[in-house]
C-alpha cells in the first residue's frame, strides 16, 4: 500500500496509446518459454538435470516456445511484443548484460549464505536472519546518496567503484572458514550490499540515458526480466556446482584416509573417532565447495569491469523521464 501510494503520488501520468495493439501471441510464447525455463532451473538440481524426463520436456518446451517467439518477432516487426530497437542501443544492451550478471551474483550470494550458516556452522534460523539482513541496509544507505552524486560524478566511475567494492566483499567471503563469528558474516554482507547499491542507480541511469522516450516502458520490462532470469540462472549454477564440488572435494580429502595411514590406524578401534573424522571430512568438503562458488562470483564481478568501456557517457542535460523509467 505504501509503495502504491508513492507511485500514484510521484510518478507522472502517461497519456494512453490507443493505437498500440497488444501482441498476444508474442506475449504467450515468451511467457511459456520463460515459465518452462524457470521450472527447469528450479527443479533441475533435485531431478539430476537432463537425466530426468521432466527436465528434458521443460527444456524442449522452453526452446520451442522461444523459437516461435523469435520467428514471430522477426515476422511482425514493430508490432511485436518485444521491441528489437532496444538491442540497437549500445548503452541499454550493455546495461541489460550488467543487470543480468548483477542479478546472478546478488541472488546467488543470498541463496548460499543461509544454508551455509545453518547446515555447516549450526547457526539458528533467527541468528542467520539477523547476520544476513544488514547487507540490505548497506544497499539502502548507498542508494540514498548515489542519486545525488550522479550530478557531480561520472556514472561510469560510480559503477566502477560499486563493482570493485562488491568484488572486495566476495574476496572477503573467499576467506571464510568453518568457524566464523557473527561479525565475520555481517561486514562482508554490508560491504557487498553497499557496493551493489552503488551499481543499481548509475546502471539504470546509463542504460536508459540514450533510449528514446517511446521505448523506455518496454526497456524497463526487459531490464527487470533480465535481472530476474540472471538471478534464477545464478542460483541454479551455484547450487549445481555446490553439489558437484562437494563430491570432488570429499573424494580428494578421503584419498588420505586409508588403513595404511598411521593416524587412521591410531583411531581404528574407536567408532567415535571414525565418525568424527567422517564428519570433519564432510564439513571441510562442503566448505571448499562454498568457497569455490564465492570465487566464481568474484571472477564474474571482475570480468564485468572491462565492459564499462562499452558504455557511452550520458548527455549533459539529464531527462526527468529517464530517471522515472529507470526506477525498478
């Protein structure tokens, strides 16, 4: 209700466009493709991906629906649900790629931390929520003032700062061990949240700064869609890698546990010691898998920085409509 009141109060009214027809077929095929793709991503890890008939069916439905959507879009041209002119704008195309990766990194981190804290380190649910919540505060603090900084600082520099800070936070997470205090979790989360807050607003402004006014509504929908798809893909990737890397790390660690190892021979008569050794190996293997996921996101964040060179600086005279259209 509060958000609705803010929208009605501050967003300017737009004149209706009765001459624009709704492309129902394009919408239906795209919705079916995205729905099947999301279902595949959500259930893939549980069902062993393409070893499952359900996953293969969902992948086939997604591929065929998207193929129909592309063919339909190419046929009907400007009357299509998706406006291909959006991809001809370099800033918007690059910004959409950025938000795709940002969505993947942001939500993948959010998906990794709670199970790591609860299952690996024994944190209660309430404590897990308390130590992960401050990352949102970091984002909020950054977004409160970054909009004002856009008047004085090149948005690309703010993006560079935000990506660098986010990479620093992920590097801190790469140093995690199985023994962590609450502050070890809170501060990297706050730093990452602050860095992402420096990314969101400048990225939106740059993405929409060169987009014609008549395409901004369609651009906003595409921009948000790519962020959501990025988050789904990111979560699926880290969960899959988590499972497989745990198995690989466990196999590597267990190679040293043999009857010929003097340390193993010393505990051979104690079932309790053997159980403790097995638990320690499982714990360390899982931790290694988490660290590998954090490393992957760290590398992905760094690889985004060179793409800043593809973004053109915005015009001196900023448009109020751009700010409104860029709001998510």
